[in-house]
C-alpha cells in the first residue's frame, strides 16, 4: 500500500494535520493503535457517565481564531462550542475566589478587590503582559522576576493558572509564553466544547474521511521503514504490513517516542538523544466524580483551579461530560511526577496502593478547598500516568510540553530526517490544543505539501 503522507497517531495534532492535508487533495492515511481517535482527550465512559479527561478549558475558538481558520478549510462543520463566563475561578487557600473573565476593565476591579495589598502592582502586571511583544528577546526572561512587587497570594494565583494551562510555574515560564497564556483567558476567553475534546477529534476524523483520506484504527505502528541508503520510506505495522509514504511521515507521538520508537535510537543523532534525556514533562492524576446536580448549581463556576496550603500542585475541577439524571460528571486533576508511577520490579498491587494513597490525598485536598461539596460527590474511577501509558503508549504517560527540549534552529515540527515530522503537545507553537492546532496548520501549509 502506498500514500503520499502517512500520519502516525490519532490525537488532535495528527487528526488536524491529516484533515488539512486531505482537504488539499493530498493522499493521506492516518494510523491509530486504538479502536477510536482522540488520544489523551478521548472520552472516558463508566457506569453511565462520560467524562472529559481534560481541564475542559479550550482556547482559539473566538471569531478569527485558529479553529475558525482550520475549519474554513475543511469539509465539515466544527463542534458546538460555548464561551465560558467566567473562563474559570481560582480559589486560593483562604477560600478566596478570584474570577477570571473576558472583561479587562472589570477584571482589574476583581484584581483590586482580591489582592488589596498589591492591587496597583497586580493591575500593572496584567497591563504590561497585554502589551508584550513575543518576538522581543527581552521578553524571554523568567516571569517570576516581574512578580517581585506582588504578594504571595497573587503569585499563587498566577502559578495556578500557568500550571493548569501550560504545566509550568512563574519560575519556569518565560514572560512571552506567560503573556500568551494569562491574557488569553482575560481578553480572548476560554471555551467549552459540547462533547469535550472527543467531539473535536470525531469531527476532524470525519473531515479526513470526507476529503478522501484513510483512517485505520486498531493499527499499531512498530517503526519507520528505511531504504538501503537510510532514507525513511514508510512504516512497518505490528501486523508485519509495510506501508510506503512518497512524501512524508508525520508523527503524532511524543517527541521521545518519535525518536525512540519510530525513528529508532540508533538513527537518532547523539546531540538530540542527549537533549531528550534532559527534557521532562508532567504526568496527570485524575479523579472522575459523580456530583449531585443541585451541588453543581451552587459552584462558583464550571471550571475551578483550587490552591491548597499542603501541596504546590493545584487541583483543577471541571464539570463537563454526560451523567445520569440528577447527576453531573466532574473531572478533578492534578500534576504528578510521571516516572514515580513506574516501578517495574514491583507487582500490580504496588500501583493500586499508590493510586489509593493519591486518591485519599487528593480527596482530602478537594474537600479542604471546597467544604461546600460535603457528601454531594462520590468517586467513580481514577486515572494515573500508568493509565495514560496503557491507552496511548506515551513515554511514562507524560502529557504537555517537554520542558527544556533543545531548539535546533528549525521549526519544532521538523526532525533529524528531512521527510519525517512531528506534531504533538510535547512540541508545539503555543499552549493547549490551540497550540497543537497552530503547529498542525503551519506544517500542513509547508511547500512540501503543496501540489
């Protein structure tokens, strides 16, 4: 079998790239190891509930945004989206709720009321962020240096948002990157997708097929196939089948798995191998909860970022998904060190014990932050980095951007092989699915894919 372009992986990055290329008339085939598309945003279903495994905060859906541009090129309508108002609420350790909404003037009033001890500094901080030029090297400084005149509570407020949206804190994030993240919620809003990320994945898959592309599910890819001269010519499937790509192979795997599994360690340049060993990404721990509908109506917002005194990692609460009558589906997530969940010398009981300990800790933190929940919530299931690994085969189940991935003077989508590219949340031009979509759009528009 032969195609012009092969895409490996049916997450949002792979689906967006494949759908755009197919719409341009490129003969493309996407291979996905699971029986459904979606990758890390795939809906989790259990006991009559359907949970969105993300924070439920989606950007780029405003008029003229990246998603409008993408779907204007596709042969299908986008999923139904709804502006979140507020975008989200940050609850601080003293149970102070700070509403983040897309009204800049009103937001300044909110800042002044929430942080009276540094009101002027907080307002000035946001005003300066709104004027940031991301292309100016002066804005590549660490954001924390610009928070020196603000209060501890304000820094907690900023860090909770950066952790939720970019898996970074103010000591790890550049000012330019932080401006993009923080100003989005204030000036461009956050959005909810009806049906969650799974609905977006399904629409992109439908567009791919409508445009003549091929989607092969339950088709695990083993490795790249090479010619005798070392040129990548296609892929080998776990089934033993070889599929040829005449133009390019695009990986929707993590940057580690793109080199470690597809390209192969023996063919990865030493400097890239060394750089990858120095990179890191977080894992996620999730609690899927059932909430009484009446309790859900009393919440300050559908999306809440909870900061507690006893842990540097925030909790994200998202009321989204489908539930039986009288109930609401809730996803509560936090960041965790992914590698800590993999102890290959121990049996499965060790993982279950670790899961139970984490559940009890997060459960206690949730109720400490939101005592108003009382007995209105119950645990349906949990997910750990091991869960993400088992479903997606991502290295250690890690998600989000790869911290410290070395720039090589070429676009992030390019690899060490001229016809092999990567579109992934681990290397993208922005944060969240909007960043992944922007990366996919840029790649699909490269001259290589123009007839």
